[in-house]
C-alpha cells in the first residue's frame, strides 16, 4: 500500500514539473518579440544606406575603367574617381548623423547604429585613400612652361588643394561623430593630427616658394619694366600667393579647432601677404614677428653697421654744411637786392630770397643722398609721377599759384597798399604766392586766394604818391557866389598840406534843387588824404558860419487847397 502511494506521488510530481516547463516555454514565446518587431524601421535611413551602396558600386566601376584607360581619358576618370570618393565620405557622414538623430536612446545593438559604427570605423581609411589619390596628382608645375601653360597647371594644383581641404573637413566631422558614438579613435585622431601638420608644412613651403618667385620677378621687372611676359608672370604669381594663403588659412582654422600650435604659420601668412587680420593680436604671432624683425635688424647692423654709420654721418654733415651755406646765400642775396635798389614788390623780393635758399638746400640734400649711396635717378622719376598726381589733385592751388605769379610779374599792388579787390577793401599786410592777407579798417584779417583777386577788378588806392580830394559844398541861392569862391580858396591856400601843383580847383558846379553846389578839389600827398579831407570839411563849416554863408538843406513847399474855394 505504501509503495503504491509512493509511485502515485512520484508520477504526479513528474506531471506537474512537465506542465510547469510547458507553461513557462509558452509564456516565453508569447512575451519575447522577434528581432524585426523590436526595431523600428526608418525608410529615410534605408534610402541613405542604399545610396551609399550605389556609390560604392560606382567607385568600383570607375576604378575598373580608370585602370583600363590611358592618357587624357585616364586623367578625367581619375578626377571623377576623386570626386566619387569624397562624395562617398559625405554620404556616409550624413547617414551617421541621421542615425544619431533618429535612433537617440536606442540600444547599442540597433541595426542602424551598428551600420553607422561600421562606416565610421572605416572612414579614416577611406579618407586616407582619397587624400593619397589627390596628393599624387598635385605636384608643382615644371619650370620652363609658358605663362598660359603655367597658369593652367597651377589651376589644377589649386583645384586639388581645395579638394584636399574638403576631404580633411569631412574626416574631422567623421572623427567627431565617432566620439559621439562612443568609439575609440585615439589612434585615428593622432594620425589625423600628424597628417594635418604635414599638410600645413607642405602648404607653407609652397607659399614660400611662390613668395621667392615674386621677389625674382620684381627684380626682373625693375631691369625690364616693359617686358610683357614678366608682368604677366608677376600678376599670376601674386594671384597664386593669394590662393595658397587662403588654402593655408583653411588648414590653420582646422588646426586651431584641434588646439594645435599655428603661430609660426600665422606669422608667415602675415609676413608674406602683408594683410593685417585679427591674428596680429595673438601673442604668439606678434612675438614671432618682433623676434624676426629684431633678428633681421641685428644681422643688418652686424653686416652693414660700420658702413651704414659712416654713410649716415656723411649725410648729416653734408646737410649741416648745406644749411649753413643756404643761410649765407640768403643774406648775400638780400643784401644785393637792397644795394641794387630795384623796384621789386615785396612778394617778388621774398620769393627771390627764399628761392635762393631753397635751391642751395635741395642741391645739398641731393648731394647728401648720392654720397650716402642712394640713387637719385629713381627719385626724380618718382617725383615726376608724384608731381603729376599732386598737380591733378591740387588744381585750385595751382590756379592760385599761377595768379600769384601774375601778381608777382605785373605788380598791381604791394604790401602796405590800400586796395579794393574781390569785394574787400583794406590794407595789404602780407602776400604769398597762393594768397594775400588784407587788414580791413575795422581791424579784421581777411585772406583772399590769389585767383579771386586776379580774376576781379583790382583798385589800388595808394598806388600813386599824390591823390585828389573831391569835396562838394552847397550854399543858398541868396548867398554871394564870388564871396563863397573867395572863402573856399582861402581855406585851401591856408592849409599847408594842400599842394600848389597841381593847382587846387574851386568851381561852381551845379544849380541844385535846394542849393548852389561848389566842387572843391585839392591835391595832396597820399598819406595826407584823410587829414586834409577832414580838416577842410571842418574849416568850411566854421568859415561859412563866420561869413554868414548858409548851408541849405532840402525843403518842400506844401500848398493846401480847401474844397469849394476858387
């Protein structure tokens, strides 16, 4: 009985265990999703992936065609293959970026993330392949080419350099994405920095080579300034140096992002191109510039210091002697003009004296330059060109100068003369070759350009030593005319500043509306004009009062008629 119960209990236990396993298995099958059900499908990502696969197939086909081609066709296919590799890099980076956006928070085993990680893991090798292909065909042109062929060759070089810049930018984006995916890119980043440093060095060498070429071409242009080929080569070299500088600038920007030292290259850019940018405020750049300039100055002083010092001393000595001689010549000319008693205007006198001094100083300065080893031939040529430009820019000043010369030659007035010109009346206090300074009677200083004076009517009041005073006096119609004539004549005769020759005139001039008018015209020295004018006028009033001669004033008779009266 006991054994039977034991067997039944054992059988029941087995059945229960079997049922539990079946139930657990069934539950696991119901709860566990399939791999396809656990991942969300993204058609946009699938399209990008298909595009990447198509680009790979196109690269394979292009590679086969390139390997089987020759000559010019092979060069064209090589360029197309380069673009295909760069496009593949861009498409893969775009795929990785989109995957990062659309699968944010997905597990690491996500199919799209695994594909993106695989792509990023191979992109460094893909970029290096593209860089090697482009670099192998970016060699410098051979010497001896014509200007046209050389320009075409350099155009290919710069096209390759731009493609390299684009490739490096894509590779940097790839490395940045790899870090976001959590990939270990320590080795790839090290190799990228090394490659970028080598590229900056090679571009720097190319920049120096073109800069040296510009120096050679400028030397050739100085010897043969009319050589069209030299000018064309120089223009092309200057354009090339700008292109290379732009390429190097792009490389340095990427190096700055990676915190690589770019001071020496920045200094080279500033030195070669001469363009002042914000890099000049970088401490490293400006320190290298200052050190370079100081070293150049030290080398120059060590090599040419003694000779340069002797030349400077000779220059200063000749200039000093020239100044002393100029002062002596100035005094001699001034003394000679004073002894000669020539009738020269003050302007002409000053101009002759200053010109003599200036000529001596200029000759001494030119002799000093020649003794210092400076060629004065190009200086004269430069002065000629500068003179043309300055003359064109200073037309009004030259017009004043020409008018000053005319005033100098014809002498319509001089310093100290009382003139009226350009609507201004006053005493000439100063004259120069371009303007004239006039002091008015109310003590205002007016500076007139000489072309305004020479182009207008000039009235020189004090040019003559003798002047006539024109006075008019009126008496009443009832006064004695002979008596009035006698009184006026006595007034003039009693004034010692009235000249006897020419004889003064006293005449009855007109019968006015209210008076009988006499004109009184005495002659006096110019300096006595106003004294006599005011004194005679005062004397006439006093004598007329004493003699009972009236001075009438305008009168009007008014007749009033009353209405109704005949």
